[in-house]
C-alpha cells in the first residue's frame, strides 16, 4: 500500500513539474477588460464583417433589469451582449452584438418602441453610479436607436405603417431624403427653429448625451453630436458600431488616451418587450483600455530559437529522468 501511494505521489510530482516547465495553464478564465486593439489604417466604422474586428478580443458582458428608478420592468429580454473595440491612434470604434428575435426600428405608432443600445463613460476619474451617473459624477452616454438608423436609409412616416391610408393633404416624405421639404420650414416646425435635436436632420443614429443621475439626460447641441453609428439586424442578432475621434473640442466628451484605464457600462432595450427609457437592461462598469504603440527596443544577439528550445527540452527531460530514477530507487527500498 505504501509503495502504491508513493508511486502515485511521484507521478503527480512529475506531471506538475512537466506542466510548470512547459507553462501549460491548469485553468483559464475570460478577462474583464475590453482592450481596444491598435490597428493601422481606417477603422471599419460601417462594416461589422471586417476582418479587422478579429484583431480585438471579444468580451461577454452580463446585463440585468434596471430596478432602481420607477417604472420598473423586471423581466427585460437582453441578458448579455458582446463587445470589442479598435483604435488607430486617431479614432476609436466599438462593435456591440446581442441576440434579438425581432427587428423593431419604427416608432411611428404610440404603441411601438425601438430596439436600442447605449455606451456610457464617466467624465472624470472613478466610477459613479452605473445607471446614468450621479450628482457630481457626470457620464457621457452614446445612445444608438434603431429607428434613427432606419430613417437614414429611408425616411419613415405614417404611410410606412399604413400604406393604404387616404388623406386630402399630408406632408409625406416620398420624394425627399432624409426628410421632406415641409419639415425644413421653421415656420411650420418650431422645434427645428428652437434647435430641438429630435426635429433636426440627424447625420447619425447615435445621440450624444450628458447625464448626472436619473431625470438629468441632456442632449449635446446638434453641432456637438460627433459620435457616428451603424447598425444592422440579421438572423436574430443586432450588430452595432460606435465610432468617434479620440479627443474632441467639447468639454463634456469623454477623452480616450492609449494606455489609460477607463470604464464603460452598457444598456440595451428590446422594443418588442415594450422596453423604453429606464425600462432596460444594464451592466456594471467594465474596464476599458486602448492598446499602446510599443517602440521596438534594441536587443542583444540571442541564440537561435531552435537551439534555445532544444536546450529547454533537454533540461526538462533530464529533470524528469532524475525524478523517475529517484522514485524507482525509493520504491524498491520501501518495505511491502
């Protein structure tokens, strides 16, 4: 019995030493930091299928229903999403993906709600409350909306939902892109004259927002809306890209600096489930870092790679043989 136990112990030690020398991990887990990979050239701001996205590590981020601010919807549908990021020392781009059985990109009827997703960044060091920040801890939010995306492709109006409707007069959008001329005359659209972002011709499906707690959402001015977006729904999945310059002239915009650790949080809405406003799925804060450009340092002459590898293998084999020999000698000297 003692011989058998000792033999087992010897083999466990041999396996452990082998794994240590060969640097074989016994277990691994997914990291919690989104590392924006540094790439050269233009970022794929409108191409979720670009092979450049394969250079970025995918992080799966769990989501849960927002249960702090009322009205509360406890059964939200987006349970998780994946995120990855790229940058080219001038711009940064994020690709966010999540499962959604239906495409909800219209908000023409009062009973319809959009699919949407948002990224949130603290404006200062530290992590304020992950649901829209807090007093003294403002956040910069990028809110992509599926209906805004659809409007950029073809302006949606009542005839998009009721194609057989009949009216005497109505400013239809059939001949204009992205909005009819009737909607540009400030005499008839006072919200446009007042600078209301929702009445403006939107160049992007992303709304750039500042918040410092619940009920404090404030859209940046139309001229300061500098976040670009692109989304596509296919085979039961949304894939949405956000992109922006690393630095801007707006004081309220988050600043991205390679090598600096930042934080980002996510939120998602499923329009088919009636999700809107605070009725959404949210994440906790996730770490974000932009990969730095590393300058090659001068290196001393190294032995050929093959020689170094063979030397290491000889050392490993020698250690294993010594262990086996020692174990064999002790094994036969032990009493039965």
